[in-house]
């Protein structure tokens, strides 16, 4: 009889071990009650995080805009004969002047790529000249306008890598007075008309 009772108790104990413990829905003794169940339970802009109202993490700072190139326009000395040892003025046999550049292939008159007819420019005056990296930006006035316009003024970029004019444009206005202001990588050129602005020696 005692043996039967012992076997019964052992069987009950083993059955109790196999039974998974059921989770208790009742809060454990000593546990703090939840402050919130959702974000709207919290005041202000705080959010519900694991039953606690917490402040949201600070947003990542906005990515800064890329900085302007470190290089800037470098004003060059302009004389009656040209610009330093780079460009030289030369009178033509016709009614015009040339701005010559000594390229690897020989002397190039860059005005051939700026005006329609280099032989009737009248006069050519280099108003301003700037270096920017491997490029030059020249502001040049000519008398090709005749009586209709005392001076036609052009801005153009000359690239030393390709030894060619990369871009040109005519400055608005007929006046012989030309103003130019270089600020870092920005160049503003103005006559009596609308100002022209060139960044990084790019003329379009």
C-alpha cells in the first residue's frame, strides 16, 4: 500500500513539471505601473516608450550645403600691351586689333572666337583680366558697334588646358564705362544695362 502511494505521488510530481507555467496578467509585487500605452497618453512632444513617457531624440542636424571652391578670382595686371606674359595686343593691317596667345601650335588671335569679324573691331581694349585655376576670364571692349554703340563689351573664358575660348557673352549696354567686382568665386560685370554674373570663370 505504501509503495502504491509513493508511485502515485511521483507521477503527480512529474506531471506538474511538464506543465508550462502560464503567464500571469497580474502585475508583480513592487513593479511600477505603466505611465502610458500610446504616445497620446504623454504630454507635449514626449512619446510612449516601453510604458514610459520619454522625450524624442534630437533630430539629426541638416547636411550643410557644399562650400564654394577654395580658389578665388585673381586680378591680373592689364597694360597697354596686354595681360602679363599671357595675352598681347597687336594692331592688324585692317581696322582691328588682335589679342594673341602663344599656344603650343603657334600664335592664336583669341578675338577670332569672340567677335564676328576681327578685321572691323576698330579698337580692342582689355578692361579686366582674371585668373581662376587653369582658366582666364577677360572683359574686352571693342569699337565694332561704330556710331550705333560707342563700345561693345564681351566677357569670355580662355582655358589653358585646351588652349581655346570656352564661352563668351556680350555685356548689356553701350557705354565705354565698365565696372567689375570679384568676390571669391563670383564676378559681377556691369555697364549701364543689366549686370552679368560669372561663377568659377564659367561664361555661357
